[in-house]
């Protein structure tokens, strides 16, 4: 029974991530109504927060570089920023502090709204800021190892998004210590994000051999289709690649295989992709091995028709643990996930709060300062699922009982995190009961 659970449990997933750049402040007067022009304020907001994805050839469907493009989409820009849909950053402000938070200020949102309402005035074209330049070089310098699929992949024009897992040839006779991964997407129009899992069981190779769709790699929904012994990181457009904190690194043992999962977002045309994965090693064994931690509830049973199906679970930290990043994971019915820690002496530490979960925008949220949790700390994970017919994302019509599993029509209740601790092994916790 447990073995079966464990298999599905590691239907982890798509830890998309993002970030880039600090927020900018815009000089709008607090007193009077805001007056906004493209040159004075709008261009700066779009350049800082949007054009890393909204530029030619990138994953977003249109460019927001330059006045003409911005003007064309002014009303939509106002609406998606007001709703908090764009830029895609789901962590609620004030509940956990993260690096590279990609969030507009209330003032910036107001500026974009006013600008759209005033029919997108340009202002002084000569003073318009230039769009940032994007380099195609590896941000951290030449990687120690560059890997990719052997063949080019064809991504068809239509249909659901695809999660394709590539078993990479990366054997080494020694244990290696990974401080960073980076990606050079072969085709930015379709590469939405990628995650690098570590397989120590050989299952990924078997899945690969059994998959007969005529293309390299095998497809899954979210999880990698095996029980990973680690996750080396994830990448998405606009992500600021960085090394693990000093004195820490992920371990990649001899015989373990890296499996690169790419989330392909279709573009409406037939596209080709062959993306490159860059891996950075440190020569010396780090003082602490960074590992992943995972909390799941495989007993999840979501009542059909229920709009706010709430699940609250807790787990205890057995030995002092430092958390570096958190990654909530649910499927299509997930709406909310809120995670809080309480130390044995009663101190409350908010970890993350996502009010508007979107399966498409799974991210790894890296803490601004690593969070140290003493032994005995209780972490509480609360989630809300919408299994009503009114949920446009509900994969079942009419709604039906939904249980834990890897398929599109199953759900997940998973919290992943990266951590170092005296446990010296990955941290697994399984919750249960309603
Ligand atoms: C990390 C990449 C990324 C960033 C950063 C980003 N976008 Fe997007 N945007 C996308 C993608 C991908 C889509 C299309 C799919 C989707 O809606 O998720 C999209 C869609 C949109 C849409 C169309 C929505 C619709 O309903 O069709 C608008 C408008 C938009 N973005 C505006 C913005 C603005 C304004 C910003 C900055 C404040 C921004 N985006 C930042 C990736 C991004």
C-alpha cells in the first residue's frame, strides 16, 4: 500500500519559476489623480516586469516592446494587472518574503489603468526609456556540463500543453555537487518552463523505452512518472539563475540520472525545439547538502460539487532545518494554498500564501533570507479545491469524486521545499485523514 502511495507521491511537478528584477517605483503624486504617459511611467513598468516574456520569439503571445505594441494592448494590460494575473507571481505579499518578487505596486497598477482609460497617451517620445537588452549567453558563465535531447522535438500546433521528460546521458563515476542549472531554450515560443529531476531507480529509462509516440522522451502530466531522489532546480523565462547559497549544493551520485522535464506551451503553429541544459558543479564537497523536502496527502478525496473543499494538514520538523525555497503543487481544482510554521516556543512564521492558484504558473519561491525552523516546529498546510461545475478549469463535467494521482483528472496536495538539515536525507512526510 505504502509503496503504491510513494509512487504517486512523487508525481511531483512542474515547479515553474520566475522572477526578475526588483520592482520600480514610479513618481506619481499621492494627492491628485494620477496622470500617466507611456514615456514617463508606463514604458518603465512594462520594461521591468513584462518584456522578458513579452518580446518577439518569447513564450508570451505578443510583444510589449515599444509604444505601438503597448498601446494596442492598453486595455488588456490594465485588466490583467488589476486582476493580478500578470506578471505571473502568485505569492501574496506579506506572507513569506521572497527574492525577485515580481509584483506590481498598487500605484503601478493604477498608472496602467489610468493610462488605458486616457487612451494611452505617449508623452515625450524622446524621453522614452529603451527596452532592456537580453543576452543569449549563459548568465553564470560557461556551464561545467551542457546536456540536451539527442533529437529535435516537434511540438504540434494545437491540443493540451505537453510535459515531455528527457532522460539525459550524464553518467559519472563520482558523486558531483550541483550549485545551479540554467537553460537555453531551443525555441522560446513553446518552452514554458522546465524542471530537472534525479532518478536513482532506472524507471525513467524504462518509461522512455516504453513510450512509443515516435519522439524522444516520454510524456506525463506534471509529475515525472517516477519516484525522484532529488530535484536539481527549475527554470522559466525571466528567471534569475543563481548558485545555491555558499556552503550548500545538491548531490548527484554516480549512477543517478538527470531527467529534464520540459513544459511545452503550444503556439498555434508546428514548432521545433531542442533545448540545452547547463549544469554547474562545485569541485569541493559542500559543508551542507541541499535536499528536497516533500509533504503530501495521498488520502485526498474531493467531494463532487463542492466549491470550497478545504484540507488542513500539519507535520512536525524532527531536527533543525533551514528552508531555502518552497513550491506548492496542485492540479486543476486547486485554488488556495497557505503554509505557516509555528516554532515550539510559539513563534508564528508565515511561509507562503497563494490565493489564486494556476496550474500553468507553478513556481519555486526562494526566500529572501533562508528560514531556520527549530526541531519540533509544526508546519501547517491549508488548501482549498473547487470541485464545482462553476469552476471553468474542472476537468470533469459533471464534477466527480477526485482523488490523489498523476492524471489530469486527479488532484495533488503537495508542498515541496529545498532544505538543509542534520537529517542528512531528503525529508518526506505523509499526511492523512480529512
Ligand atoms: C514569465 C513570463 C511573463 C511575464 C513576466 C509577463 N507575461 Fe503576460 N503572458 C505570458 C504568457 C505565457 C501569456 C499567455 C498565456 C497565459 O495567459 O498564461 C501571457 C498573456 C498576457 C496577456 C493576455 C491575457 C489574455 O487573457 O489573453 C496580457 C494582456 C499580458 N500577458 C500582459 C502582461 C503584462 C502587462 C505583464 C507585465 C506587467 C506581463 N504580461 C508579464 C507570460 C508573461
